[in-house]
C-alpha cells in the first residue's frame, strides 16, 4: 500500500488558524458506514450516540513543551512585547520541542530541535525566561545534547532542578502545530488547546477530537445514561511524525506512554462482552485501546501502564473500537490512515473531498467527523 494513496488536495484557507468562540460550535460530518454521510453540528453529537454506548476519552493534559533558548557560547535575545520576532533573527537562537520524557531518567528528554543541523552531541543549551525577560537574565534551565538522531531529533539531559515542570510551565509555550501560522501562541491557546476534561500532564499535542466538548455536552451525554470511561495516552512524536517512506508498511511509529485504569478496563471489557459499542474520542484513544487489546491477545484488555506504538492502517481488524469521533487530518498522515482503516479508505477519502468542497475547517482547531 502506497503512502500517496492517502493524498488529498486542501486549500490553505481551509486550515483553521484560531479556535471558534464556541467550543461546541464546530461542524460535524456524520459518516454512516458503508456509504452515506450527513452534514451536522457537534451539538447534535449526544443524540447520535446509542443509550448503551460506552464513550472513551483520553484525559491527557498538554504542557508548554516548546522552549526557546540559545546554544553554548552564544546569546539570543528573548522575544519581548517591543520586539516579538527577535528570536527569529538573532544568531544563536534555538527552539526545542520536548516530545518524550525518558522513563528511566526523568532529567532526560527526547526532543526536536531547530536548527537541527547545527546542534551536535555535547552542545550546551540554555533556556531563558518568559517574554519580557532581560537579555542578560540567568538561564532558567540548562541541558546538554547526549544523542543525535535524524530529522532534528535529539536526546538532551537537563541539569537537575527541584521544580522542573513548574519552570517549564512558566517559560514554555503552547506547542501549537506548525500549520497554525502565527508568530507565537496566544493567551487563549492555553485554555483552548486543552480539553475540558484534561487531567494528567504529559502531552505535547492535544487530542484534538476532545476539544469540541464542553461541560454541558458531557452532562447531556451522562443524562442520557451513557457511560464514560477515561484512559491516558500522552501524545508524542508518533502523532505528528511525517511519513517519509513510499510504502505504508515500511513506516515505524515512536512509542507513547499510556495508562488504562482498572475501572476503565472493566467498563470496556463489559461493553464488549455485552456487545455494546465502544465509541472512541480521537485517534489517540483508538491506538491505546487497540494496542492494549493486542497485548491481551483478543477483544478485551487489561489495566496497566506501558508504551504504545500501534500503527493502524487499512486491513487492520479492530478488536475494541466500534465508532470514532475525530478531527480532519493531514494528507498522507498515520492518523488519516487509521481513520481509513475504520471507515473504509474510499468512503473516508470521498468524505474528505466533500468536507473540502463544502468549507469544513481542518486540523487541530477545525471541525470533526463521527464514523459509525
């Protein structure tokens, strides 16, 4: 199977650059397998669920994983309200996106760095304070590059500090994806690039299908008697990693940390035993559930923690997930391949063409589709 089979044309003005004022105001393309769809609004989503469905959410919390700083021997002026673009032009400026904390050493992180070609093993990195900090202010965090990978990937080791995450949250920036073309994150992103049910810190990208929910929508779902279970998958490099091979089968995913609590596993296993639908909110939820089912050896799963690398593409036989709420994804991406695996490639690609033609908003801050 070729990666190019998952290409579609998307005008740049279809890519949402800002969230809607109303979280639940998004459009929803309702796909009824095997071959029909309807244009709806997300506020109708509770009514599309069956009374005995089990809805599964990914409750991961995004942290401010994008850090700006400078290399050893150089000093880049931090951006300020008076000169917000300074970091883009001054020699020595670097950008680091933390993607995964190394399990056996909490001071070590896998990350992406820019400019990647210039930063080698042994390089010292210094991260400065929030916007408005004096250019000569002491570094808030310091790190050393200890491994070098391809495509800007590095492993870095931070000098120990007692309040690491507090510092990251103070000096870091919301890790908005690169197709959101803004100079930097804005104050509204700190709330809107986060689900209302986010709990466990660890993601460097939002599980975007969940961004449409409001407390009121969740209450409507519960009021109908539906059960809601929560799992955690910390979104890392696998979710937005470009596919750089020609054949789908040759692509490999990075591992991402997950946890399935005992109560969630029990609820999911009971739903499968009773032949009730398991409705996943987002592709990250799908990957977690299907990976755990593979470990358990069938259409059930066990509670626990681990690191998932489930790559799902057409031909995959789903063990747990019966229906999916998801946003619209990039061409030739692993997320689009997963959606095609569940909905059927030709059907989903046709729905995407319809969404483009009828003005749906795409990607993280865009509209959504429900496949059942």
